[in-house]
C-alpha cells in the first residue's frame, strides 16, 4: 500500500492507495496546525482501510514549494516512517499534483499553477501538456509573467493579476497517490523545495562588550 500526504500548503491531505485505487483519504484545512493534524490523518486513513503501517510498501510526499514549518512536518514524517519500516519515499513537487488534477479534470494546453507563498507572494510554475516546463519560483503576483488559465490558491488570492482562475485550489493526496502509481508525475528526492530561507535564524556571535 502507498501512503501519500502533502503539508506544503494550508491543507493537510492524506490518502492510501492499495495498488489498484485510493481506498481512503482525508483533508484538513486548518492553517498553522500541520504538526497536530498529520498524524491523526494518517491514523484515520489506515483505520478506514483496515490497514496498519506494516502494510505500507511506499510513501509519496509533496516536497513543496511551501512555507518552512508546514513543509518540514510532512517531510520529517515521511523520512521517519521510511526509516522505521525500510520503505521507499517518492517526492513530488506540490505544484505538479495540482497540475495533474487539473489535467485529469479536463484542462488542456498551456497553463500555470500558483500557490500561496505568504508575504504577498506566490509559488509559480508553468505547464504544457500537463508537464512542468518552468519553475517553480517564488514571485510577487505583479511580477508573474503569465497568460491563460492559472490553477491553485494563488489565482484565487490575486484575481486582479490572475484573471482566469481554475481548480483545484488545494492539492489532494488522493491525486498524488494516483499520479505516483500511474507514473504521470516526475519523482524527486525527499529534499524540500523551500525557495526561500526560513524566517527563524540562529543568533549571530555575541558582540564584545567594551
């Protein structure tokens, strides 16, 4: 069984795929509570499917881009489970998951995906034929040189810039699991795509008092 989850946005999304189909999924839209919501979400989908961690054969995880704290929750969890159970980890760009769902739902041609990067910025990538051809990058919406449909929460937040907003708005672990199983997304390592430095930094060397 493939356990999939993503914590790169304000949503915590978890799903379980049995090799044929997604057998359980759970989404929690509670910003800033990733550390509290992921473990119960994993427990919920396992219980719903009548499975345990011993039944897992792999893990798929969204690697961002996303805010430091939320993204770290998912990646640390993926790496810990993989280490304990000796499982492979399949990293996937979170924007690719949104693109995969948009294509599945009928979006064709060239389009972009934009998610909320906070600080009045977005994470942005461009797609052609469902494949990422540029990005991801972090930019101010006004500096985003895009035309045509834009998928994701970023388009909803900045309608004055992204005039052709399309769904989905948030990533789905069910889509992540299906795409990994089908081989329709690029697989990455479990290294995070932060794109910017974290807000919190280690203090510098104390100044000498004269």
